[in-house]
């Protein structure tokens, strides 16, 4: 239960002789207004973090890309059952965990804008919660509306919110217990859940029976870098809050000492029906010729090695101009590329967006994939509007690279 804010106005009540015989008071409920002011203030703080995050992201993730790429290659060269493979695999997992903190920060930048698609929530909720509770001593009781309304959302970001909220609930009950995870359809009226406007939403609630949160701390739990955990970064709940906001949704909390805590995650309903899965034939793997453009030598060499290890024929280029030249020459020789991977940001040269515009003039059917250290360029969110088929956020693992390329080349041949 949070605070309730009132604005009080008082005036004396006088009789015919002017003597004060009482007081007239009027109380105006300002609770919703205060909540909206807090939302605006928090959003401003997160925007400032986004400016900082966007500045460091490109270089940091390029470094991680070189590390992850070379570790992926090393795994292809050693016995999968040996101790060397295990050590390399653990190193690769550590490198991928290292990007988690950066990605949390980057959620607040323009580059963290959700890449939305029409989706059913139940499979994502089940998978994310199940993964978060692996090896845990708590149970999770799930309940879903039937049918649960579809939403248009970024599957990865929604999964991130669910996993984070479930992990928080599990940590609130170190001796074990039961987590409630319920997804319902709700029709909100105006002012029912500030700052959300009236409308249809899917409400995902994660509840625990832990000790609850101190009332004085509740208003701060979504603030950046605020944490009550000795080893916490203070970005988990902040990230969840910002993801909800970027989806035109909301995240709020209810907590009572000694009773437990409930987080409520709202996502706007989509009126579109969820499409059926793609036919398996379209997901079939295939090899082909790939043109790779990246201005960072270490990244380009690592990704080239990954592509060769996967069985692709690859040509590399340092900037967009060289990529366009190689693309043109290959077409003229009858050896056209099946897919193109273009780095979004190139220092002192043509970047991926401009290069793609030129490639589309040569071949409107080109399957181009934009790659980036997740800079604050909004194109990484709206890549399809720029003509790209898919995106690869650095650092990426060899399996994800292969999945994206296989799909792109299969689509080109369809």
C-alpha cells in the first residue's frame, strides 16, 4: 500500500457578526498526479543513462564479439568430450554473461527500442520462468486466461522481464516456497493503473510469500543502481520497468511486510491473431556465399572464421564502399552472394545503411543483415523499414549466426 497525497484548503466560517464559528475544508486527491510526476522524473533519469550507454556500447561489444567469435572457432577444433572444450565453453559462457550488464544499460538507449512481433505470451512466460528456476527449491504455480490475448512485443525483452521478476521472487524466499505466476486479460478504465490510459491489456503478475519490502523503499525499487542485495547491480528492476514503458505498458509493485510482494507487468493487447509457425521447409538449413562488411579487423576476422567453420564461402570488406564493389563484381561474374552482413557504424567510411541502399538498387532481393554493437541508432530496432532482413547484435554466438543466415538464404531461394 503506497502513500496517498492530498492538497488541503481551509477557510474560516463566520457568523453574521464576523465571528469565526468554524472552518470549511476541501481536500483534493493528488495521488494520481504525484504518480505521474514520479514516472516523468524516473523516465528522465533513464534517458540520461541511455545517452551514456549508447556511447560505450559499440566499442565494448566489438571487443566481446572478437572474444566470443574466436572461442566459437576454438570449440570447432577440439574434442567435444575433452577438458579443453569444457574450459573454452565456460569461457564463452562467461563472455556472453559479460554482455548482460551492457545490454541492461542499453535497454535505456534508443538502440534498446523493442523489435516487436505479434506473439502469444504463454510459451514465452513458461520458458522464461522455467529457465530462471532451474535447480531452485521453490515451486511456481502458473495460471493463464484461456485464451490469453496476443500482444505485439519483443520476445527477448519480455522474457527478460519475466525471468528477472521470477528470480527476484525466488531470492525473496531462500528457504523455499511458492511463486504465483498469473497472466490475465484486463480492461482498464482511466486512472485505474496510472499512468496507463484506458484500454485492453494483458496483466502478468508474479507474487511471492517472502518478507515483503520496507514501505520506505518501495518508491525507490525501480530507480537505477538502487539495490538491497550485496552483489546486485541495481539494474534488474530498472531494466524491467523501462522495457514495460517502451512497450507502452507498465510495471508496478504491491508489497506488505510479512506477507509478500507482487509485481504486475502490463502489455497492451493486439487485435491481430497470432500467425501459425513457419513451415519447417522454410527453416531448413542451407549453405551459401556470404559478403561480410565490418571495419574492425578483429571482429571481421573472427566472424569470417565462424562463417567458414559453418561451411559458408565468405568474402570480407572494411567499409560499405568496398562491400558494394565486391557485390557488383560477384554479380558480374555470375557468383552472386546469397546473403550480406553489414556493420551499421563505420568510422570514416560508408556504413551499413548507406551501403544497403546502393545494394538494393543492384538487387532488390538482396538478403542483408545489419550487425552492430547495439549502438543508439534506432535502425537496430526498425531494421526492416530500412530494407534489412534481420539483425545481429554483437556479441553473437555461432549458433545464432547460423540460424539467421540459414533463414535468410532459405527465404531468398523460396
